[in-house]
C-alpha cells in the first residue's frame, strides 16, 4: 500500500486530523435548494404520537440479522464525563524520551512498551483536540475556545513531529534493529525519510492553514457572512495550500489533496467523468422537480405539521435502528444512552454537521446544528451511518487510512434505509419528504461535482485575483444548469467544506450515486438492500476503498461505467418524486 495512504492520521491538516469523517453537505437546507434558504420553524408537536421506542414496542422484525460486525472493546463512559483537559507538547516529551531510552537498551520488550505508550499519548492529544474543536464549534463566537482549539491542534502537530523525529534518530542509530519487530518496512522507510527542514516548513504551513480555517469559522458564526472577507481568507488558503503541494512534489494542490488528504483510488482527472454525469444525467432531474418539491415542503413547514423536537428525532433514530438489525440497534442505543451527540438548537453553534472520533474512548461523536426542517431527521440518520461504521471501527488508529468516499456511502446509505419508515415518522407528509430526501441525494451528485470542478480550477490558478475567483465560480455554477442571480458568485463562500476540507465535496457525489442505486434495489427487496448496506458499513477503512465496496455489493461505479442515466431513469419510473 502507498505510504501516503497509510499516514492519514499523521497528515498536517487540522480538519482532517481531528475528525473521523466529513460533514454533511452544508448547503442552506436541503434537496431542492432553489437558492433560497429554508427558514427554521417553531413547530408544535403533531397530533399523532412519536414512534414507539424499541423498549416500548417489544420484539420487532428486522431487515437483517447479526454477524456483520466484530465486537469492539470500549470504556463505559458518557460524553459528559470525558476529560476536557488540555494536553501539551511538554506532556508528550517524556514519551519521546522513553522511546530513545528503550531503543538504547536494546530490549525489544521495553521498546514495544515505549512505542505503545507514545502512540496512546498521541491519540490522547488527538482526542483532546477533537474535544476542543467540539467545544469551539458549540460556541463559535467564543475566541477563548477558538484559541484553545488552535493550541490543542498545534500541540498535536508538534507531538507528531517530535515522534517522527525521534524514530528517525533511532533509525539512524546503532540500535535501529529494534524498529524491525515493531514497525512494517514501509513505516521504517517513512521514518528514515524524515527531514527536519521540510517538516518545519510543513508544520508552519499547516499552522497557517489551521488559523485561516478558524478565522473563517468565527466569520461564519456572525449573523451575516462578510463575503469579501471570506473571499480574502479563501484566497490566502489557496496560496498556502499551493505551497504545501509544491513542498510535497505534487503538480498542484488537487493532486496532493486527492492522494494525501483523502487517499482516493482515482485521480482529479478521473473525477471529470463524474462532472459530465452530474451535468447530463442528474442536473436535469434536479431542475425538473426542485421547484415543485421545495414549494410543497415550505407549505408543510409553514403549517407546523412536523415535530422537530430533539426527542422526536432521536426516537425516530431508535425506531428505525431497531428494525434494521440487532447490531445497528445496539449501536444506536449506545449512542443515545451515553450522550455521544449534540443535535441541539443554539444560536452559538457553528452551522455544520459532522462525526468525530474520540480515540481515547474508542467511540465517535455526532455534532449537528439543526436547520429547523425535516432535514434535521435526515442529518441524524446520515451522521449515524458514519457513527455506526466508527462504532465498530477496528482500523489502526494512528496509521490507518480513511477512505472518505466509502465513509459517505456508509452515511448516505443509512439515509436510504430509513426512508421505509417515513410513513411512521411523518404520516401524510411521508411521500413528500421521501421525494425531498431522494432529491437531496441527487443534489449531492450535482453540487458534489460542481464544487469539485470549481476548486480544481481554482487550485490550477493559485495566484488568481478575487475578480477571477468570482468569475470562475459563476461560469461553473451556470454550467450545472443553475440560473445566475446577483450575488450567486459568492455562493461557494457559504460552504464550510471549501475552507475546512478542500476538494472533499466530490465524495458526496461519487457515493450518492450508489446510494440512489441502493434505494432502487430496496424497492424490490428491502432485505437485500439492507444486506448490501451493512456489508458496506462493516468494511474497514484500513482494508477497503469505495471501489472495493461497490464491487463486493454489485453496486455501480460511476467512475468506471456510464450508469448515471440508468439510475436517473429508474428513479423517475419508480415515482420517487411524485408528490401529487
């Protein structure tokens, strides 16, 4: 396996270092997306009661049995009881010194113990960073929390660098043989390639990148985004990332990000095939139904027919999980009982959603800032797909690879599985909300390709001006069938991924297509669809990529075959968007 694919946890990108998987697509509020943000509603509870929880309902029939996942040991601790203390570089230094001492002793047992303890401390610093980021995102305008998150991120960068430097020095010393029993050959070669000057440059650039991302987060927490200021931050990020790519020897940042950040098994050039599919097959489908679905949805939200309380949403998760499989239910109950989520409504929260991994506790955590629409249900189902895969996660925490495309299929596929329970959740509005959820996946294909095309073109011109930046986006935006309007040239600036997780959006597109195919499959056989999904969910990032998952489950690979038109046609023929 390629070394760059194996070092995901050691990459110098704060947003990726401190999270298990990417955010939910953070367009304003959903599928149809007719360029108008949906307004949050204060809605009363519906006349019908919320679905019964598994405990109330008693034994239920499930779509699948168990045996998809191996059990994973984890401490029985609630999120509220987790240690929120900062961990500094100075806290890590004794562990690095212990590595040196143990290697000098020549004792393989002592060196093994020192390595294990150093790696656990690295993961503890990573966890502290994740917790600090969560606290900052929950209070996005709090500069003290933002500074704390930045310090903790920097501590992780510095600790990783010290760890690599220490192992480099050991690899150059007379007792280098102790490495051979502890690490694989590719790891030892990586340690031997450590260069202090290059590492210092990378650290400096990564620090600058992290600071710029935090600046954008603070800016986006304001009531109204300052688009000119956001553009200035973005242009600085483009410049910094161009330097990172150059330092690594990559031709441009797109190539660097695809390989180093995301470990994709396809190139930026390959992704252009998906741009074509999005424009020709899915954009027409989106534009055909968007206005009708959005109009109907706004009417439903206006009459207060949906219960958007946190209790109703978590009850829905519990209800569906209990009916998918016992293992899915176990994961959901652990999530809920241990408080490993924050889906509360707050004006102070950063407007995004994601799933982070708390390595010290071997559990994921769900964060979401609600929209005030039925998408708050969808967001939780989506993130629970990430959470489920993380809950049964067995990959190497420090050196394992995360395939974000596979991760997004795990989340979008969960959205699809929950569609069959919409009648219980939403009553007479079920068909409309099914249509909107599916159209949102279509939208993910279109915008996933659109933002990838936009960013790839931007990173080919790292010295571009603000005027050129805005002109470029308008050109790309219109090419996907969206109508221009005054201000649309800044639409990209509302998308946090463009700042925090560059070139990530294509993952939504490449995974949404097989998720839609999974829905088509579920119409004939819900059990077969559940089996395919659970096999995907059980695939470890360490061993599988999206390509492997598609091959193993018989789902189409849009990079290999022109399948988009077939799926789009089947969706229409199934009546998926019929809301009359």
